[in-house]
C-alpha cells in the first residue's frame, strides 16, 4: 500500500458513519480538540483562524448596518437573571453558577452568562432616558456557557463563542424591522461568505427563544439531511423592557417602555461549514473564509532543483502574497503526495504545485479542492487566475449545496407521507426537509415531533401562499407550507 493510500484510509467514509467522519475530520485537520472538562473544547489555531475570518466579515456587515461593539461582564447576579420568568425558566437547567470567591461563600449566586439579555437590559435601563437616546445598536463578541448534557465539537459545547446583538427602539415597527434586517444580514453572510444556503423564516411559538415575542431563524441542511439552526433573530417586544424598567420619554412627553431585539450566531457555524462542504477526503473550506486559500507544494528531488524551485516560489510569493492567504509547505519530512492529501484533508481551496519542469516552462500547476480540476497556468497569469478560481470555487460550492438542499426537500400531502419521509426506509439514505401544511396548533406540532422526531424548523418567509389542510388534524392550514426536519 502506498503512503498516499494509507493516509486516506485513516478517515472513515462520510456515507458510512457521518458522525464519526465529522469528529475525525475536526481532530485530524487540527480544528479543535477535547478539553479536560467534559463538554468543553479547545479551538486550535487552524479552527480559530477560520473563526477570525468569519468574525471579520460578519462584523463588517454589523458596522455597515450601524452597529457598534461593546463588552458586558461574564457574571450575572441571580436576581437579575430571575426577573424575566420565561427567560429564567428556559435557561435555568443549563446555567453554571459561581457560589464562592476565594474561600468566601457569596451572598448571592452569580450566573455565568448563558446569554446576556438580563445584564444588558439592566444597563440599558440606566442609560436610556429619552427618545433621543434611541435606537441603541450594540453587539458583543464573547463566550457563553450552557451546561449541556450531550455535547459535540462545535455544534453543542458547554462553553462556546458567539456574538449577541442587543438593540433598543422607540417603536414596535422599528424593532420588527431590525429583527428582520439582522436575519437578512445572517442570511447574506452565511450564503455569500460561507457558501451555505439557508431557509429563513419564523419559529413557531413552542420553538421560540424564551422571553421573546417572536423568533426568526436561518436553517441549513447538513450533508446527512438533518437541519442545523444556524442563526436566530428575536423580536423581544417589551418583555425585558418591562422587567428591567427600560423606559424613555417619547416625543409626546409620555414615558414609555422601549422595544428590543436580540440576535446571535456562534462557532456552531464552523460545524455547518464542515458538514455542508466536506467529502470523503476531508474538509473543503469556502475561499472567502479559508484560513489558507492557496497552498504551495514545491517539488524537487536533488539539490540544484531545490534552489531553482525556491527562487521561483519566492517570485510567486511576491506576486500572490499580498492578495491571497497562502502557505508554502517546505516541510522536508514528507513527500509531495503526502502533502497533497494533508492539505486536501484540511480543505485548502487551491493547491499550487511547482516542480523543476514548471520552473523551466515558467508556469505552475493549479488544482481545485472542490472538483480536483487541474490546469497549467503561465507565471504572468497566475495572480489573475488564482483570483478567478477562488471566486469560482466559492460560487460552485454554494450551487452544489443549493442543489443538494433542493433535491432533499420534499412535499408531503398526508401524515403517512411525512412519516414515511421522516422515519421510513427512504429516510436512511435520503433524509431531508419536508414541506407540509400545519394548522398552527401546538398540540399537532408536539404530536408530530413525538411520533416522527421531526420539528417545524421554521415557517419560511419567502414561501408562496398555498392553501391546504393540516396533515395531522385536517383543519385549515396557516396559508403556506412549513418546513419539517430532524435537527442537530
Ligand atoms: Zn393540526
């Protein structure tokens, strides 16, 4: 067995054991590792660079829509968290508490933030007095902690990184506009920068954020047909404003409660990138966020060859180095074949090979990670061609994922059909989303969930109106089909 084959063999086949493939890819690509505390994760430099690239692009979108960053404390006094009843009830089972400082027991327990509505609401009540103080458009990048029982790298960990936007508005309409604006920002970011298509829509009453008036989400389909809630945007109404007393004097001189929103995405999106784009050879990074966009593998056998290749690569670096994130793999210990596999596994979108023959012909070899297409490019055209290919890869990754989602999205006109698609024989290989009519009743939703494990992912905002009857009870539907799916 050649070295190349043995390397590939280490990675389990995606179609054979999706969940093991997922974990193996993360560990082998050095994206993350397990931490000593169960459910915690170390994000290694390769994974963290990806997160930094994602952060930079999303942060620019926040700034472009008028938001600023701030930072609020990690610890929240229990009495603050307890003020919004639904909110505390929703989060209580997963809150981690600080009860002791040094050797002294604290008078009041402090929650490690599971989310920051409570502490931020309390500060807003102090800062907001007049309609002139509005809107407040603040975001924070931070960590949060939720004591999860079942964890999985990036998808569900006890501590995770995210951003949480918290805004305050004068009117209900403005808050609703903001809620949908940020859902749109998420959708654009995830589709354009991560090449992950989403369904965007409103969550049902039973699936909404605890304490919100309305919750909206973007839902992505993973490579195994399951849904991943990739981001949420909440219209909080006046719920938190009332319990934290966020009031302002309006233009008419009246004192009124403010209207709020909150919205967040997390390192969970890294899990989405891995699951949507990866294949049997490993990861495929979307060029816009890839930690390394181009990896150069120099090829030489004897000494004079190496020197010629080195000089050529130095020339390449001066041309490409400032426009793309590139790495030259000069490692002496491994063969070029080993390196090809290694960088394929880590998902670098473009590989550039340079050997003595290429130097002589003043050209390079470019190989795409997504479809392995290979081409020879003259040195003078490299800069332009690399940019073109990175853009093409980004585009075709999105198209491929869109086609997959479309092919795995089906319509069910009866409960039998939904059950078959969610639990029957077809499910094992062809699982996906199911569009079906629902009456809007939480009991029907709960029974479908109990019997099929499928939940209503959301009520798509852009779905065409369509009249039909609830597939379970037969009563009139809500006027459009909703999206059912099993989820992570
Ligand atoms: Zn019904």
